[in-house]
C-alpha cells in the first residue's frame, strides 16, 4: 500500500497522523481513521446539543460539552495532556473567525454646524 505522499491530497486526519510521526499510512487506514473521527465528532455535537436542550438552552456551553465528553468516556485531563505534548502544526492555513463582524454602511451625514435650536439632536440632519 502507498504511504502518505504528495500525489494525493491530505485531509485533516492525515495531517494529524503525519504530525504524530506516522510517516507511512495506507489510504484505507486514513479513510478508516477519518470515518471514526467523523463518527466521534458527530456524537459529541449531538450529545452536547441534547444536554443544552435538556437545560432549556438553544446555545450549548462548556458544561454541556463536558457532560458529552463524560458520556463518551473522554477525560479532560487526557485532552490537556495530549494538547500540551503535541506541537502546533504550522502548515495548516489560518481560519477566519466566524461569524465575521458586520460592516456598517449607514453613511450618516455629518451634522451641519448651523443647526437651529428648535430641531432636537436625536433627529437626523437634513
């Protein structure tokens, strides 16, 4: 089986494997890894949402995520250890924050200096 090389595109799972020292991995192995990772990430999202809805909230918080991790047997200390021992991957592109900040295009005109006293300040200028 062919290893990780530049002839076929690498997905995030393959980048993670290569970063951890798996310089040779078969395409079928990476495909299986990707399917399992997708399954776990989907389950984490579903469980987090269920805990949030059970608490009467539509936006999950970190407590809901912690409960989902607990249900799946994921310990936060193990994640912290893995995070601290893994070197950052500098090869992946930066992702912009979402949602992006809205751009204000109201184009309010500047207030004229000679505004009459009988026109309140909260009204727009003419």
